[in-house]
């Protein structure tokens, strides 16, 4: 391939030199019969060399200049028709002519090369602007499916282009490569280094966003790979990032729609359950009032009423949670003694039917926070329900109210199975239920809504693994303490 390029270059120079040599020969043939002065013929030669250098490269101009010196010495410098020179002044004249012609040729060639480079850069910038404009106008579907490679090929007249997305481990190619461009592109991403083969017109560049390598782009048939491959790689990296953004936005929108649909279904089911439950309770009461019942019938009616009442409470709770999940929580804050609130909430749990032992650990001093008592009670009740539901009968459930720095804490601990490490970050997600919860009824909304309520109060709810070990599970609810004078500021507002 290198020899072929050298042969092409030689033929190009030869094609430029031959017209120059013919022109020098024509001037020589026209002037020789008149035997003009050396300076006159030298001016004709110099003018021809200057004009010739404006259209050909320096090598061709230098060859023509040397041929002009030869003709000037052989035909017009005494003794004629020889290459010898009898006067030193003529030697100086010939050297001056040679130096002048070469300097002028070099300057003209350099000026023309700079003009050609400037014109090429202008065209490349125009093509880059055209490509960038077309890429910006693409829709999300085309960007995600990597359907824009044909734009790179069309604007820059490429034989083939390959794009490797390192984040998705996906390779996309357009065009027909003759030199395994896809393999070169993949290898460039793996090695983190670009690749150039000017003889084959191949340029491969890694795609960087900051210090992160997100892929690689390979171009085959690029006329000036050294100058343009970097700019094209920047556009390719931008398109990969744009595709990732579109994919993330699409996934987020789909997830939002799914969660809205789930909340709507739960709301609808909760409403639909209310009427049948009321009818069941009414029928059970009617059976009891219809007449005396034998003990077995009395027990069945009590079971129906108890289970229906429990299902009614569960439906009411589910409905309320679904509404809190769907709507933005805006608590109505008031000055609240957290210890008294927890004492009131835990009252009904002290006689829990499964024999759990509830231990309340709180100090004698009030712990004051700013809260919406009804909403905060719902969050605490959810923690208590989980503690009793996921712990074995007869075990101890501990509720502690503490003050730590400028925050009030409620820790709820039960002696059930420990939460798996891989589930610790997901238990607060909507509708997520861990491996240990499949045998226990629930919706997967409780902890999510509880954290949402606490966050609306300016606090946080998290799984606390620092205070208890083994099979214990502790949730820590943290709220900011009420500042001095908060009660009076609230009244004034």
C-alpha cells in the first residue's frame, strides 16, 4: 500500500513537471537564435518559474528551476553549448537566479498550501456544523437505536463507521468495511487507546466523558483522519450520552406511570371493599338478632364479625396509605410532646393477642417536636404493626424515645428475622416486599408512606443496625427538636 501511494505521488509530480520543462524548452528555442543578454533570458525564465509555482508543489517547481539554470548556462552563458563558465560574474548571476527562483517557489508553494489547508478546514467546519445540526434534530427513537451513523457517513463520505457503546456493551455499524473496522473499534475501547492507519483511511477514537471511557468510534474512508477523527468522536460521544439520557427518561416515565396505576387500583379496590364488608357485618348482626343461636353458631357469627372488622380496618388503612402515596403530603405542624404521643399510640398494643411483650422506654421529661400528630401517628403505627407482624409470638417489641444532639428519636425494635443486606436499600420502595414477608399479609406501601410522612416533617426514617445485633431489627425515626419559642411563633403565625 505504501509503494502504491509513492507511485501515485511520483506520477503526480511527473505530470506537473513535464509542462514546466516544455515551457522552458519553448522559451529557450525562441530566444537562442537571437543570442540575447543573460539578464533578459533569466527574467523570462524567472517569470515562468513564478507563474508555474503558483499551480504546482515545491518539488515540481524546484525541478523546473534547476532545468532553467541548465538551459541558461548551456545556451546563453559563454562559452555557448557547454556547461563551463568563463566569467565569475556569470557564476554569481546563475547562483542568484537559482536562489531567487527557489525562494520564490518555496514561498509561493507555502502560501498555496496554507490556502488549501484553510479552505479544507473551512469545508470541514461546514460539514461538522451540518452534521451537528442534523444530529440535534434527531428524535429519541433514532438516538436510542443508534440510527444516526448514516448521517456521519453521508456528510463525510465514509466507507464505513462503527460505534461501540461501552455502557450498554452494544456495537452498531453502518456501511461495508474492508478492514475489520468493528473489531478495531471494540479493541480500541478495551485497550483505551485510539488507532490510526492513514494508508487505509482508518481512524478509531475512544469516547470520553470527563475521565470515563464510554465507548469507541471507528471511521473508514476518512480523508483527513488526524484532523477530523477527534471532532467526530466528540459528536459520537455526545450522541451516546444523549441516548442514555433518553433511555433513563423513558424508564423513569414508565415507572411513574406504573406507580400511578398501582395507586389508582389500590384506591379503587379499597373503595369497592367497603360496601361488601358493610353488608357482611349487617348480615352477621341480622343473624344474631334473628333468634337464639346455639354456641357453635354464636362462635361462627363472632368470627365473621371479628374478621370483617379486621378487614375493614385494613381496607381503611390501605385507602389512607394509597391517598398519601398519591398526593403531596403537607403536614399541619403543631407543638407536640413526642413522648406523650408515643405513650398514647402504644396503649392498644400492650394487650396484643399473640402474646407479644411491649416495652416502652422513655424519660420523664417531655420531648418536644413540631409535627402533625395524626400523620406522625400513622408512621409510628406502621412501624409498630411491622414489628408485631414480623416477630414470633411471645417475643419482645421495644419502643424507645430518645434525644440525641438536636434531634428526637423513636427506635422500634423487634426480635424477628434479620433483614438481608441486599434488601436494606429496597425495603422503603413502593410495593417492595422482602423474602421474609411472603408469608405475612401486606401491601408493601407501609414503610414507603411512613418515610414519606417523616420526610415531610423534615426528618428521616432508616434501618438502624448500630444498636441491636443478631436477629433483631430496629427502625429509627428521627425528627428535629422544636426550638425555644417555637410554640409562640406558631401561635403568632
